[in-house]
C-alpha cells in the first residue's frame, strides 16, 4: 500500500503540472423489471499517461497497471463485490466497477431517510437502502461527495452522478435532464457534498387503466350487440 500511495503522489503532482484531469462518473441504471446497476467509472487523461511515460514514471521495467492509479486512494474492501473491467475512450483510460442488485426491493425501505453514498467514514461505497417506496413511487434522497473538503484542490476532477430510469421521472433536483426525462445528471465540484433527489415509477399505471378501459368498452359493445340480436 505504501508503494501505491507513493505512486498516487507522483500521479497527482504530474496532473497538476500537466493540467490533466480525472474522470469520476457514478451512475445508477434501473430497468423495467426492477434490476438496479450501480457503476463507478474512474479514468485518467491519456495525456497524463503520455507524460508519465515521457518522464520515465512508466517504462518497460516499471509498467505499473493503470488499476494502481485509479484505485490507490480507495479504502480496502471499498469496492468488494463490484465487477471490474477496463475502460477507455478518446480522452480517458481506467476502470469501470459495477454492482448489480437483482431486485430494487432488495435496496428499498419503507422509511424515508438520507442515504450517504461514498461516505468517507465508511469502508463501503453504497448505503443499505438506496430507495424508499410510497405506494408505487420509488424515491431516492442521496448524499454524495468524492473526497474530503479542502483536499486535492489542484486536481481537475470531472465528477458526475447520473441516473437512468425506465420511464420519465416523477420529480428530481438534477442539474440536467435528458432523454425525455429518463436520464438525470448531477455535476459535482471537488470536495462538494451533493444532495441527489429523484422519484420514479417502475410501472405506468395510466397505461394499464387505458387498456382496462378499452376492454371494458369492448365488453359493453359486445353486450349491446348480443342484446340487439336477441330482441330481433
């Protein structure tokens, strides 16, 4: 671990000198069947990697895995149970960690309370109950922060928290709403504690009511036809 923190120190210094950035994207994706995917994407600027190699921090004899950089400041056990996979795009390279709940009811409580995500005093990323439920409406009241305040001020963190819903949200306090109200995005400043609120339904009861109404109307029409035939 000491080696990792030394590596992280070099990593942060180089970021400062190169004005490179770290991408940290947390997202919750909820499917229509109630499955919940929580993912954490952590990437570092490709320019940073080039700088590390140019400064011989990374070379053939010291080819430290990218995982060491993106995970060095995480607590032991912090991402236990998460599936890890490599991530890369045109700007960043790093890791993506994903945890799957097979049913939203496994992380839903009937008691409304704030849930702390990424709590600096906890060894686990996720709170026990992410949602509360009232009738058919699920709600989340999450508190999220990336790092302690006043730390890593020199690092350009690009922090986002996004939520992907199966249908249009009922309410939210997101910074940006796209995809016809199904995708909510919060931008989080370094050291900022963000309150994330949103509510939604898994099933659209209006659709069921329309179908039920149509069936009822059809039954009435059929009954009227049958009665007329009997009269004739």
